[in-house]
């Protein structure tokens, strides 16, 4: 892909995306969605270092008369309060994974590339644009931009607000602007990680018969995984393909010692119609006879395609509906009793990659469809 020239980049930073004082990272309220997304990419916001981008977002929204802007840590909420019959939430996280020689942004005729362009500053740019330009939406809207999504759950701004200020998230329907190829990805899978442990007895490797090799015992774990046939579970007409895979293995003391322990880490991805407890029971049955320790476990989210708000949104944007493979924060909305979908520009398969990008056509399409839906036109 071709890069924007140095001269063009200075113009981009100085005018359509940023304010004139680049040092303060002020976002230009007149920027179109492409320039705004490019400006957001150029603000470093690795997880746990979101203050600068949160400042820019807060400043961008704080002078908009039709919005009530609140901040908690590096999480920003901006709401309309027009007395509409329904309230919707448009949510996106501000943080990214660590940089990998992919800053600043690169722009050509078809795509915007750079850290977070796909996951998910393209989606954030759309939500910011809508927040400023749609003064009287058909539904009351809470635009929610949060910190700490790419790291441990304890840092997740959506989780923290859900616990401390759940009224900020109260709504009838939520849209998480995760990359979904500009289509609707409904619900999400649950995920469970366990450690399956074997025991043995140490001995000198020159006298191995005096010990019991725990790594050798792990072959039975791997055999069961190799023979395992994952299910495809249909929920609301969507086929969720499950998975059961070894994702790590550890064992061994030294080059001359028979190991007395081996640990196989297994990740189970399960359909949203399965509870976390049911998933754990299934894994324990599969590895009957072994010590199984839960590392993390979280349920998925049902697609809720029979919900009237969801149906109306899907019909309005005219997007195809696919199952979400993987876990996203729609599950946090589901835990609050709120139906939610994933809808945003970019290919989720590119998330976290060095060469991630967002197609310009998807940025523009998502902005257009959401504008039509929010205005009721």
C-alpha cells in the first residue's frame, strides 16, 4: 500500500483530523470520518495508557450542546436526553495492543492502515461523528468510549462502569462497533480455559525406569483432543462452530531429570446457548481422570434476533447477519439483560496484526447506514 507523503501528512494532521495545535491532540470537529479515524490512529493508546486519547475524545464531545458528557477514569460517555421511547448504546474501546512498527497511519485510495485502524478506531471515529452531527436522533443515544478492553478483565472500562455506574449503560439495545466486515455479527461464543495436569515422579534420566514421566502421560490428553469432534450448534438460525484445542503445554525440570508434572492448557469455545457451568462440566467429562483447573471462564451472548430492536436495526442497515466466532463485550451487555450486536468496519481477522487496516468503503457505508437508522430516514 502506498503511504501519504510527508507534506500530505502534515496537512492531514493540521487540518481535517486534528486541530491546529497537534501537541494537544485536539480532534477537529469538522473532520470527515476518514480523517477522524486517521487522527485517532495517530494518538498512541496502548492498553493502560489511554489518557491522551480519552482527553481528545472528551474535548471533542464536551462542547456539543445536545450531549451530556461524563468521564470515569479514561472512559467517556456522552448521552442525548430527548425523552425518546427507546435508548440505544453505541460502544467502542479506545485502547490498542502494543505497536509493531505500524504508526503513524498510512492512507491510500482504498484503505486506512495503522495500529488500531481495524480494531477499532474506525468504529470509534464513526461513533464520534454521529455523536456530533445528529442532534435529534430517533432514539436517545449513549455513545460510550472505554478503556482497557485488550487486557485483563479487571481493567475493562465497560465492566467497571457496569459495576459502578450501571445507569450509564441502561438502554434497550446496544451496538458494539467491533470490526465485522460492515455486517452484523450476532451474539458471541463463550470461552473457557483450563489447565489439564498430569503427575509423575522425578528421577535421573539415566535411570528413567525409577521415575514416571509426566510429559509422556500427557499423550492421553492430546489423544482425546485429537479424537474430539466439536459440535456446530444452531441458535436463532445461526451456526456457531465450537472448538476444543490445546493452546499451550509446559513441563520439564532439567535436561537430565524425568519430569514429575506436565500441564496442557486447553481452550474451549462454546455456543452462546451453553452456560459456563455446562461448558465446564463438558470439559471435565472429556478429561475424566485428570486434574482440571479453571483459568478463566465466561459465557457468550445469545444473538437475540427475535428482539424487536435488533430486528429493526438489522432491517435498517440491510446487512447480512453472521454468528460471532470469538468472545466480545456484547456478552457484558447480555449479562446486564441488554440485547447487543457487533457492527463495525474492518475484518476481524486483521485485528492485532502488524498490517491491520480498515477499508474506506466500509467506514463510509457504516456511517451512512447508522445515520439512516439513528435519524429514522
